[in-house]
C-alpha cells in the first residue's frame, strides 16, 4: 500500500500526532487531486484550524500549493500537491491509439501527445517509441528525465498483477508475455506502474470527472473493446488477480460469435467496435469507429441503428452488473460514447428494463466527462498514487505557529 513517509517517533506523542495529521492531509490531497480547506476538514475529520495550520506549514516546506478559489460564492483556498515536487508520465495504449500526458504532481497536464497505432502493433517497438516521445515532450517544457518521479501505463487488457503481463493471450496481440513495467522501467530509468485502462479511466472519472464524490459507480468503456472499471466504496476494485471488471467478456449469447479471448458470445464480440464495423461493411464499406459516430450524429440511419443496437446489448449486460453491485451511477466513456444519447438512450432503456431495484433507485446513466483522455489522466493519477511525499519537517518549529524553517523543502520517494 501507499503511505506517507514519516520518521518514527514515540506513538501518541504530540509530534507523532502532528506527523500523522500531516500525512492525512497529504494523502487526502493526493487521493482527490486537490481540495479546498473546508473539504479537507470534511475528508480528514480534522478541525478547520488544524487543517489551516498544517496546510500553511506544508506550503512553506514546498509540499503543498494553495491558490485562491470560490466555493458556494465564498472565497476559499484550493490545496494541491506542489508542482515543483516533480513530474509524472501517463501513457494509454489502446488497440489503435497511444496517448501520452506529462503532468506535475498536482495533476496539471503540461504536455500531451497522441499517436495512431497499427492494428497489430508490437509492444517492444511501441514502448521504445514512447520513451523517445517522452524525452521530446520533457525537452518541450525544459525538463529532463531526472524530474520524472513515476510512469503510469494503461493497457486495454486484463493484467496479471504478479507477472506484470497481460493475463490472457490473444486479447492484445503483440503484448503477450511482455512484462510491460520492467521493459519500460529499463527504457525510462523511472519506476513504472501498469493497470487496466478501464480501471484507470474509472480512477480519473472518480478524481476529476463524472464519479467525483460517488462511493459506488461503474465506468463502462466502449470503443474497440468493451471494459468496465468498478468503483466500490470510493476505490477502484481490482479483484483477487487484478482482472475484475472484464465486462466486455461477459457472455450474452452462449453460442454467439467467437471473441478474440477465445470464448463465444462475449458482449464485445457483439457490440464492440470491430463487430459494429463488420456489421456495417456490406452497406457502408470500410469505416472507422469515429466515422460511424459522426455519420450517426449527422443522421445516417444505418450507423445510428448499429450504435443503438450496441447500446441495447450493453444495457442488458449492464443490468446484470447493476443487479450484482447496485451502483449509484453508470458512466459511459470511450470512443462510442461520443455519440451521446444515440448510445446512452438505448443503454438506459435496456438497463432500466432489467434492473431489479425500484424506479426510484435506478442508477443514473451519464456520459464520462473526460472523454478519450480518461485512461491517460487515470495513468497520471495512478503514477502520483505511487509517490510517497515526505512531510517531515525536521529542524522546523512543529508547534501550531506560522514559523517555517527556511531550509526545509518537500522531498519525495517512491513506494513500489
Ligand atoms: Zn471475450
């Protein structure tokens, strides 16, 4: 688990209590990506005066950064990690795209890049290219590799948390058996952390988007593949092996079409991007998923019908998910979600038909707020989560005063 690095002191002493409180504040800021002081008091259970003192102290030591904002029409202080602590990299590989974001530890993106990928691209080649691209992006903001504290990578496949590889071959061809974090760590000389893209999209929507403040929600990613990120009790749920949320491989037709995972009748094989394109090929020729969305929105009845049918299938599967987890909200993201109500309407209709809770307890079904950047931003958040910020203020006056020693600066270490 991630924890704030603190020096051991006598438990129960005034000093250890203050350190524990500093740790709680920094953890809360990391977890929420930024909060006002009032929100910090609510989240940590500390008094407004303690929060104010600790924030002042940690701003002085270069760990936290405050900026003025307004909340409910009143002036407030917005608290984030200090930008100067360093940079993190978030990378999202999908089957056809690679997105990279360079961000500071306050989650502010300072550079971003997008590259299309060939259909059956090879992991080693793409990881090489990514490392070179990151060097260019660092140069563009006058930074160097030394300032990169951690790298987060989102992959569109279930991952084996023990081996750091995809857990089922065939789902992401070209990546089978590749220990992604190890390979990338050697190229970047930085700690690298890998997770499933739907999990990281869910994390980003939880911190910055449509799931903010929700305890139980499901993010459904609909694009080339279909995946889900489960938010249970305010946290992303990864399951025993790290492969929870493989929603696209839920069987919805026992003898249905063969899926790339080797099973038959998976949701993805019926309602995923390649299936939609295949259904449209006889009437519309070779299209890309983005073309289907834009044509549907421009009134093409065939494209609109395909999206609606996909929505209906997703809704049936989502109802099963709702009956299992009883989420408050379903967030629909990924490339197909750009179709808005053309997709969401049929999902809502099918889900509501089969969910067993009463009409007054139905989950609301909304579009993701972060669009196709969700997994990249989630990879950034995931990387930030792995950084332990030292809140130690040795040599400082640690009593509840404004006095901050001039020689103390925030430091960071990585908890692997
Ligand atoms: Zn499958």
